């Protein structure tokens, strides 16, 4: 049974590849299947024949070009078409996070990106953080903030990416509250004692709110239409769900709290900014109340 399931998965993967090549590159050769999956010519021929039996309306053979082409009304059955996924793959390729064979273009289009200053996270540090999350243990760290370097005892319970940096969400034992610690600012880490906290008390982390995003009211109608298209808005707005603890970073990154910036620079506004800021404040108060109650 396991071998049959494995065979089905691998063949479905090759069928996905066939549709990827047809949809994104507009052509497919039998050798593409052979080279990518390191299979024999007979096996590749069998895959193409089976695919045509299952989804023959998607594929046509171009005898002149000696290649398979997508049918005009192609409807992929094995490929989940996503421009976002493809662009993320290209970005991962440019940053070195994805090897070239994982991006299925035969001839890679000319592509580049603005420099991205990567922040190196020490793998041993991350490994210890993940272990602490699993075992609900504290870790002893030396943490470099913008003001000082000090030894701290923290109890990690989650990881978060703010768009630029990775953080560990943790119970700060010396402050009796939940805080974010930038992973790259931890330069020493050692196992600590068992953690005495409840992640359910981290109200900011556990509360999800909806950000009401709209084009900046200072934009012209034409500019507003462009922004609505950029951000895939419907009826002039887009709602994005986010944890309260992450809303702060989103607001800072998008400059949504800086009313003095020119509309063309900001482009969008957070229509319910005041409500979100109030919710963050209330969550902090509720967390403190829960902690005091638990300690009582």
C-alpha cells in the first residue's frame, strides 16, 4: 500500500510538472520530464500518455516545433496556478534559499531584485529556541538591545517574522510579561529551568484583529484606482487579519501612523488605526491582570 501511494504521489508530481511547463513556459518536451525527474525515456513516454488520457483537452502536439503546447482553453488539473507562488520561488532563488533545479524554467527569464540585507540567524540559537518551545523550558540568553547588552531568562513560545526580522515571542521572566526578542540579537544561549508561564495569557499574541486598509484619502481618483489594484482591494478597501502583537510591526513598516507623510508616499491608510491602538493597549492591561491573578 505504501509503495502504491508513493507511486501515485510521484506520478502526480510529474503531472503537476507537465502542467507547470505548459502553463508558464508554453511548451514541453519529453526530455524535460526525463531530465527533471531523472527517469527513463520509456517512463517519460508513459507519463505523457497517461496525462493525455486524463487531461487531453489541456495539451496539443506541435509537430512543426516538435513540442507539446497548451490548449487555448487549458484548465490545469494537477497544478494549483499561483502567480504569488511563482514569484516567491524566483525571490527564493535569487536569495539562495532555493536551488536552481527547484524552479522549473528551462530558460530562466531575466530576473533581479533590489538588495535585501539578510540578517543571519545562528542555527544553534534557533535550534535551542525551538527545543525550548517544544519542552516549555526557559533559556538563558545574552541579549543586545539598542541600549545595552544584558543576560536575560526568557521562555519562548512562538516565532514571528515582522517583514524584516525574525523574533521569538517569549515570556520575559525578569519583567513578568510577554515580549519580542530579535533572534539576531541573541549572541549567547544556554538551557534554563522549566518555564512557569501560560501562553494563553499572552493576549496580544492570541488576539486576531482585522486591519481596514483603504487608499489614502489624499490621493486623486486615478491614483486611488491604481492603489486599489496594487493591493487587490474590493469596493475601495481590503481587510487583513493579523495578531495584535504583529499589528504594531505592520503599522510601522507601512508608515501607517505617520500622518505627515505625503499621500503618494504612504499610498494607503489604516482606517481603524485608533481602534487597533486601543486594542493593543487593552490587551496589555488584560495580560497584566491575568498574570497577577495567576500569581495570587
